[in-house]
C-alpha cells in the first residue's frame, strides 16, 4: 500500500446520489485524469479492490465497475406478484463501488444525464461508453439494513 498525503475538499451533497456525484466531480482538480466514485455504504471495501478498478482505468478502459456473479435465482414478477419468468443469472452481475472513470467520460455522462440512475456506470452506458466489469469482493457489501450491519460487524471481529 502506498501512503500518499491527500488534500481533502468537502463538498455539500445534492438531493440525489447523481447530484452529489456531479457536485463532487465539479470540485475535482482538472489535473486528475481518473476519478473513482465510491459510496459510504460500502465501508469495508478492501484496498485491493480499489486498486483493481483504478488499474483497469489506467490500462485504457473508460469506465470500470467491480462486480460479483449473481448466485440467487432471479425471477421477474407481475403486479400481482405472480412469477413471469426466470432470468438467466449467468449473464447477471451485482455491481459494487468504487466505480472508475476517465474524468472526461464521467463529466460527459453527467452532462448528458436525463433520468436519474442508481450508479454512474449507468450514465456512462447511456452515452454509449462500454463499462468493463472487474472481479468484485464480497467484503465490499452494501450496509443499508440491520442484517447488513450484523454481517459487517462479524467481518470486523478479529
């Protein structure tokens, strides 16, 4: 691990995740060609995962997300909760953060955004940018529910 001193800039968040990222992106000095977007809900992300994403962007990919194969059977359902069909999980991935981008790609994606999406990779896809999936990490779980917090506490025990 490289220990690099970092200057911090605090930016007020917006009403949505997308607005918050756009505000943060506007505050990033123009000398940074690569931007990683991470959410605080994934507090246990291993440094190796951050480096894997950054390395893929440095290697020439415009947009990169860490992702895990979906292990559950996924079904589509109708409004009455009747199952309509089973989705082929072999082509599904659960996407995590940090997500990495060439700065100009992320800036263009936010500038072109029409509808709010759940992540920045979706914005990149909307402007035709291919998004590379690199191996994610189960430790990078999203902590949003009491159950998730219990799992995180178990992972932190040592």
